[in-house]
C-alpha cells in the first residue's frame, strides 16, 4: 500500500490567526468607546490540568485585550458558597461571561452549578438551555471543544457533506455535542454520524468505514493504524498526561491516536499538542467576544 502524504490540521496556527482577528476587533471596540468583553473564571482546588487550562485562558484574554477575572477557592469550598458566587457573577453587569472549571470536588454537584449559571453568560455552553438550543439549531453558546473542531474543519475546507463521521466517546462536553453538530444541516456538518463508546461491539469496523474520525475517549493511543482506511481525516481530542521522566514537566501530553501508525494513512490529522487544545481555548474567547457584543442573547 502506498503511503500518502498527510497534512496537519494545525490548531496552533489557526488559533493564532483567530487571536489576531479578535484582538483587532477588540481594539476597534475600544477605539469606539464600547465595552471591553469581560470573562470571569472560577477555579476550585489545585488539579494540574485545570490550573494549566485556566492560566492559559486568562493569558489569552489578556493577549486579545479582554478583561479577565480569576476567582479561586480551595477544594473544601461548600456548594452553597460556590452557588453564591455564581449568583453574584450572574448579576454583575460588568461580567459578560464566566466559566466554572471542571472537574469539581466530589461533594459539589457539577450539574447544580452548571444549571445555576445564567445561560446568557454561559460561554462554556454547558447549560441545558444552550445544549438544547444547539441540538435544534438555534443561536447559542456552543461548547468550546466542539466549536473549535468545527472551525478547524471549516478553515481547512474539509469536505463533510454526506461523509461518514465516527465520534469515539459520548461525554457531555465533547462526544455528544460533536455528534449533534456533525449531523446538523450545515457546513461543517451534513455527515452520517456514528457514535462509538466503551460498550460498542463493532467499534473497529465502524472506524474502518469512517471518512472522518473524532476521537475523544481519553485513552492514550487508542486508535491504531489497522482501524482506519486510507484518506481518513483524524481529529484527536485526547490530552492525557502520561508520565515521562525525560521531560522537565515530568509528563508527556498524549493523544488518543497512535500517531505514527495512523498519520501515514490519513489525509489530514491533528497533532497533540497543537491541534484541538489551542482551538478549544480560542473558541472560548470567541464565545466571550460574542457575549461581550450581546450577539447571541440580549
Ligand atoms: N474541563 C475540561 N474541559 C473544560 C471546559 O471546556 N470548560 C470547563 N469549565 N471545564 C472543563
């Protein structure tokens, strides 16, 4: 079999371009005397991944010219205290959008917190009103990872209409919304979508017939070369920290795709890191800009 030359879906480059576009728009808003978009983030505890993500979100806000506020709690914060802060942010006219970084400690109900957020400020798109509006194709905040993946497919002009898209994983944050979006009557979209997960019996056969595979299982190097067909488009959402003593950080960010085996068969593939990760953060920024402009909800 002849190996084909794959192209990288370069999330780092695309997100840098989007950042530039948004920075210019914020500068124009500022020059016209408009309101600077303001994102607030609540971070509970000291989970390594969450610390990194939130720090990166705050940094990107600053680079674009948004206002940002980081609110920190220790992991013994009560649900009541957190709900009070959510209520305060809901009612703060200066805050356009805010997020509560997940996961939360076991004694706090994530669902209760999510549902307490005013859906008009829910730039994560996790509130049931935003999820519901997305699923019936109404204007809403689309959660950042699926929105980022759509933008990546759009900017690389990946054909999607009529294609078989296999989504691996059924999480509320990625798998489910991704499947919904890829089947919607739109571009990117119009796919025939199959969702596979840990209980699927014919996962390999499904993947072998896929034109596009979006992998969001959180299982390092799960997707192997013999599971895909030639010319497949691969989107790898995995970002597991696998211990690596040779690195200063002590870990290696590892995707859900065995890159060395799959890439030679792919037409397009996202790297890890530098693929979906930067697109996720920039999509949150996009939602913040939309919130600041009251572009979705008044
Ligand atoms: N944890 C993992 N991904 C996300 C995300 O997109 N938003 C929030 N708030 N928490 C997360």
